[in-house]
């Protein structure tokens, strides 16, 4: 399976709806962690970031933690993920 590229991740992030997340697995070189990216449902409130990203050994571990990265710019998160040779998880 081909690695997910930054533009593809960015496009999918910009089309996210509340409650829907993207799931990717980092390459083994970067720990093979699962990455979950979601649109923050309260991003329109003051002080809230638009996108949140969690990272962990599996989905349960990732979501049990605070977001690893939050940003108003999809490009920031897409760049971080794409630099770690991710693959899509269905």
C-alpha cells in the first residue's frame, strides 16, 4: 500500500465533518503508532483549535490521552503526519 501524501491528507482534513475522523498508521521507523485526526466540534468557541490529533499504539490508547497536536491550520497537522510515512487505516 502506498504512503499517504500531504496533499491527500490535507484534502481529507478540509472535508471532515464533526465526529468523523481520519485514521493513519505511522511507518515502523516512527513506532507504527496510530494517528487519529478530527475536527474539533467546539472549534468555533473562543480559544479552541479547529483540528485535533491523537497518537498512540492503538486507537483506544490514542483517544485516552489529550490531543498530541491541535491547530487551526490543517497544513500543520498534515505536514507532521506526512513526514512519518503514514498509511491509511480503514
